C-alpha cells in the first residue's frame, strides 16, 4: 500500500516538480488554465519555486507538494492570495492523473484547511473551479465548501466559486 505525505515546497524540488508537471501537462490543461511554455524547463521551475517561496516568506502563499512513499511528487496544493487582515485565502491543488481517485485531493485540501487555521488563523477559504471539473467540485463538497450560487447561476462564466467558512 502506498503512503503519502504533504510537505512544504522546497528549493530542492526542481527536478521532481518539473517531471511531475511535464508528465501531467496535458491532463492539467484539460482541467485548468495552461502554464506559460517557459515554465517547462529547469530554469522555469526554479524561478517558479523561488517566486512561491518568496511569497511564502511575506505571507502571501503557502505552497505544498504531495509525495508518495518513494518521495516522488504526485500532487501539489497551495494556499494562495493569503489576506491575513481579511482572514481569507484561495486554495488550489493538482494531482497526478495516475493517482486520481485515491483520496489525494481530499488529503491535500484537508491539509490546506488545517494550515489555514493553525498557521495563518484564517476564517474563510475560496476555490475557483471550472464548472466541468466534476472531480474538484466533489472534493470541495466533501471538505465542506459550498458553491456561491451567483457564480454558478452566471451562465456566461466557465468557473464557479466555492467558499468554506472555518
């Protein structure tokens, strides 16, 4: 049985993160916005990690990776746009296609909720999801997020917003 752990993103994750992102690029782009092509290089990922860790240092982001028992990256999760005065942040996650359906997105989201409460003292989390991303919508519902009805009812938008009060 494979075991998984969630940990903070580190500068040493460049090669493993690049491998994860390249392997899942097509899968991710079918569910979320595509990354800039320059991202898909060692320098692109190094710059990405440096930016995320700089934002962590100033309290704007909290980036995580999910590892399997062989310490390979199989997912990512982030608290982003942290607004401590308002007590809110956005959540985001992406799971390796080979590991979907094994509870990793739920594990990641529960970890984000815990970190939001314990590390950042946040009271509200937000998630924006494409309406056709049924898997992410199920994960958000499972973790207590509720759809913001005005975003769902707006037929001109492809995304809807979910909110969790904590």
